[in-house]
């Protein structure tokens, strides 16, 4: 019987409840966050999918009503299909990176941790 699959991701993903908007070419698409990491996010899109190809830029805004948190990201599409979009964050500013890091750290089990902070942001 095979052993457990080991997580090989550099940035752990955490499930998180948030509403959002994916913006592509001035069109808005309602989104629901499925999971997030320091590198990107997976969202479920409501309604029609944008006519995007991997590598194209878009933006993602996420809102959590339970603590009035909102974050905005410039992103690049990694994968789109089955009503879901996987995006990679690009050009995160220091404040956004620190807020995201704190938000994720509070969702991780104690035995898991985030990779050490880098001295530069980007």
C-alpha cells in the first residue's frame, strides 16, 4: 500500500472563506475564494468564465466580512476551467505581502509554518 503523499509546495495553501472580484479587461467576474497561499489563489467563478489564456494578467480583490479585511492583487492566470481560476500573484507590495502572510499564518495548523520571509518583495 502506498504511503501518504507529501506536500512539496513551497507555499502552503490554506482554505479561506472570502468573496471577491476577478477583473479582466474592464469586466468584473464574481468570485469565491477556495484556497490561498503566499504565491497565489484558487477561486470559483460565478456565471460565465472570462475568455482568458494562461499567462494573461488580471486582478483579484478579496473581501472577508467577518473581520472587514480586503486585499487586492495584480495576478497572472495559471489555469482556467470548470468554473475555477487559479492565479499567481505578481508584484506584491510590502504591505499586501505582510497582511497576506499574517492572514495565512492564522489559518495554518501549529505543526505547519510559512517559509521564512525574504528580504526583498516582488
